[in-house]
């Protein structure tokens, strides 16, 4: 988890999943939505699903 600059309301969370389908299912689950609400999230979060690019070496 990272904070974006000095703004405590802007955070970046990196997570690794075995499949993108499971990641999407998790972030769309009612439990996660409720946890975000309880944590004080007031706006729809921006969520990105990324694929790692393999590098040589």
C-alpha cells in the first residue's frame, strides 16, 4: 500500500492474483464494497488490472 504524495486520501494498493477473474470477483464483492464504505471511501475508486511484462535477466 502506498500513499500518493501528502494526500492521505489518495492511496495505491498493489495485489497479486492467480487469475484476473478472481481479482475482478474480489474487488466487486459486497464484502469489499462494505469494507471500503466503513473505511470512509466516498468516491468510486479507480481500479486497474495489470499484466506484468516479463523481462530478460
